C-alpha cells in the first residue's frame, strides 16, 4: 500500500513542529531549585488570572514579572498593597491566598 501524497508531508511537518517546540526558541538558563518551585506555584495558582507569561498582562490580572517579595506578601497573603505602592489595576478581584505563605520566597525567585 502506497502512502497518499501529502500524508507523508503532513506527518513530516508535524514531526518537525514537535521537534521545534521541544527544542525551544533559543537557549534558556536553567532555573534554580527555588525558582523552579516558584514556577510550579505560578502555574498552579496564578496562571488562570495572570496568564502563562508573567511579563504580560493576563485575562484578569496584570503582568507580575519583577514583583517584589514585599508586594507578593501583601497581595497574596493579605489582599492588600505595601505602603506607598501604586497598583497597576486598583481592583479587589484577587482573593488572599494565605496557604501560599511558605511559597512566597520561591514565587519571588521565579518572578525576578
């Protein structure tokens, strides 16, 4: 049985796309164990509102790349802002998540 023309090309194209996706678009520096833990926390707890890319605004929340530990503690643990901080979006949509207290340092490492 001969393969249909185009089917082999489609399979080859799919394999090429998979190889390119797995290779990435350039070299990435491996994360420290703490930053990797923070990435896991971000993916599990933050991505639905802040989006998959911390440096870009998400569907509900603003970009959070570079957020300080002080800001993370205030927003994530208490639902407030640090004294003197001007929020990007002055809303109260984000609920406090005090269960993440132990993960704040790792989250700060990832967002740095």
